């Protein structure tokens, strides 16, 4: 059964089936381009076949980083841009993007000095050769220089064996040095994506966005859109189509009437562990290092869980990406490489996830050496199609700026609003000092406890002021959770009313961190399905279908064994 809110969104598109610009793809780059065009006053529509941030954008390593390893590929422009964009996101989205202390354990002094230039020149991995202290020192010095004098993070430091083991006693005892520098993290990339989307919707009354609405065909002038919730289809026209579907770009172009071979995505998988000893061993920092096969990997404490990743495997686009048992073995091996005294069991995995990076076609180039930079391909015809090839999380604002300027040129328009330095969502007026946070909390204690207010400030930034009126005196945790801080009935009411929630799995995986943290049980699923059925008008058949679909997604794509 269609919900009132779904009918409203789709009805708007059916009643006015035209826009100057149609963006296909609701990942971070598509959403950021939507916001940018909306800010310029352009009549823009975005459609996403699944949920916002469902693909690679939601399967990231949760890092906002310059990509120090890209220096070895000679991608100096990309690293400089990425570091600058990282600095900017720390300023404009401080509720989501936080400084991340990152430590590299180093086991040699001079290793890699000869092989690194060969990797730089040939972009082939060859026989794995460990990067030693001299090479890492050179890279970090250059990396810090790219951050500039107006940096928002400290300069890197080096420590010898004794100091390294004092700070990280669980490290391999043969460690020679550790290098520590700062990048940034995004604990919930899905919520940051939603913030960007809602800013676009608020900026322009003609801007429209719909999830669970797929582009499925093209007649030369118009595209065919299909509502994935009802199966209903209709035609839609636009002067410019922006293809921001990531690894699916070539498939989307086929639906748009032109086959392309731009993409060569690689699969990256991660696991999430409930492992207090490993969490403590990290000492509040990301451990970032080169594994024995030359792959750069990470161990990263996120809240009370530990994220471990990632792989880099050529992807089969005909299959859903899943984390395999072989990849789990690889992750356990890399943990043992730096923390040999720790034991990790599969029972400690609470969540797995995989995504396909939107990399360009790379033929014989090893996956780890494929450029993470981006380009825009143009196709002229009945309408102009701009395809984004590549792009990474950190540079989404710059990518969107580039795409938007290309679109504005096609439309004969000029940019009127810059996005550099523009606060995102709940980052506006966000209190960045302890005193400021205390003042923000103390002014709102009529709504909730100080502990809960502090949590909402972290989760929503200053947009928490929109959530608080939904709590009410009878606000209670959902059955199966016990703690209202995880998700309460009032907060769920807010999500449904404001964030285009139409599927049960959307709540579990993208509007909250319940699945990521391993908190989903059969009891919670049943109760959440009942709550959403009441709010969205589902009949019994739709409610049961949502329950079955969510269970399947969690088990099949994330290997979650429900208790």
C-alpha cells in the first residue's frame, strides 16, 4: 500500500513531469550535486532506485581523508584537493565529521625506497615491499604540507619502539616506529548524506527528490521512471540528465539509450566487531597500515564497535556485493599482523558490508593503483547526459561544484551561491566547545535528560531542535531495545515524518545504526514493523512483506544472524 507521503512525492513528479535537470543516483555525489543546483535556483529533480546512500556511499570506511597512499600513484592534485575538502568538512559538518588520530605501525627503516619509485612509474604492485620509516616520513611531510597553514588538525609525529609500545602495548613487539597523523572520520555517512539532501530541498521550492524511484528506460526525449514500491511507471523530461549512479553508470547509460564502458569498479568489504580487547588495543585511534600483500588496511574503533577493512577486488556487477568468508579470513589475518596477542572469532562479528567503488575502467592496472580521481563524460542528443566517472567520499563538495558548473554552462546560467564554507544541516551554529555544548543542553532540559540531549546533538547536530518536539512525555524505547537512546517511538515518528522512510530496512541500516551495531533482533523487527505499519498505513500483507524483506537483506547482504 502506498503511504500518503509516498503518494505526495511521486504525485508531484507525475503532475509536473519535467525539470531542467534530472539527477539519477542518490549517493553522496548525486545528493551533493542536487543541493548545489538547488542553491543556484535551478529546477532540479533527483531520483534514486533504492534508498539514499544505499550503494557505495553507505559502504565506505567511514573516513574523510586526503588519501596519503595516493601520493605513491602521483595523484598530487587529488590529494591536495582531498586534504583541503577534509579541512572544510571539519568546519562545515562538525556534528558528523571529527578529527581522527591515525597511527601507522612501522617495522623497518629503509624498506620500499627503491620499489616505491617503480610503483609510481608503472602503477603496478609487483612483489609486495614494506614501506619503511624513511618513505612514510617523506609521505607524511608532503601530506601535512598539502593541508596548509590554516589546517584544522595537528602535524604528524614519529615515535620509536619504546614510546610506541607504551602508547599501544598490544602492538607487535618488533615494531620499530609509529607515525601518528590526523585525518577525519564520519561515524554515520548516511545521516550526513540526508543532511545534504534536506539542505537542497529547503533551498529551492522547485527542487524535488524521491527515493525508491528507478530510471528504467528512455525514448530519446523523455525517461521512464518506475515507482519501486508500487510498480507504476510514468514519463519524465529534462534538458540535462546527470548520471551519478557510481559503479552502475554504464548500466544506467544503457537505460538512457547509449552503451558505455567507463567503469571498472572494485569491491571493498568490511566487518564490524564487538571486541572490547581489540577496541582497547587501538587506544582511541585508527590503526592504518600495509598488510603483507601490499594492501593498505585499517582497524578503526567506531563507538563501542571496531571496524576492520578493506579489500580491493574486481567486482561482478551482476551480483550483489557481499563480504565473503575468504575476506573475513583476510581481516583476521591482518589483525594478527599488528596485534598478535589478540584472538578474534567469527561470533564477534556483528555486521558485514560491501560496496563497489565507482572506479574508472582500468584494464591491466592493479585495483589498488586505479585512480580515485574523477572526470565528467558528456553525451549530446535529444538531451545532454553528463556521466560522473569516479569520485570519492571526501571530495563530494568539489565533485558537485564541478558537475554543477558543467550543468549551469549547458543551461546558459551562472553560479550565484558558492558552497565552499557553507554549513551542512545540523552543522549550522553547532557548539564546538564544552561550554557551548553545556549551554545548548541546559537550554533544552524540558525536552529530555542531559545525557539524551547530548546524544541527539551528536546524532543530528543542531537539527536536534526539530527532533525534540516529537519526544513528548510518553516517549519510550522500541520494544526489543530497552534503551530509548537507541531509538524511541518519538524519534521514529520524526524519522517517518521528515526523512522519506518507506521501507523497514531503511530504518535499520540507514536512518539509524541499529544494524551496524548488531542490535537487531526478531523482537525488534516485529515491533518496528508494527510501528511503521501504523504510521505508514501498511496493511497486513505489506507489513509481513517488509518483515521478510528486511530479514532477507540482513542475512543475505550483511550476514546478520538474528537472535
